């Protein structure tokens, strides 16, 4: 887990070396039991931007950033 401020932005990064998942798999965000889908919705509601990188067997990295005004 990392949290930093740079160039008028706040950035949060969470990564693991777990099993990962296929981002192209249809419905992956709806089936997440609210975890990923809920997190994305909260980021959107707070004005942030998100990015998820993952793949089978290579873990997951979730990055979120917010502009500071």
C-alpha cells in the first residue's frame, strides 16, 4: 500500500502478488461482491480516477488519484 502527494495530486496504490484475474472476463466487476465495484463507485463519487492492472498468476495493482484544488 502506498500513498503520496505530487503535482497537486493525491495517489493511492494497492498491489499484491496474488492470483490476479482476467480484466477482460465479462462481468468480473459485478461478481466481485461489491469489493471492486464498490471501490470504483466510491472513487468516482469522490472525483477520483482509477486504474486496475491484473492478470492470471501475476497479482493485481489498483491505482487511484485525486486532483487537489
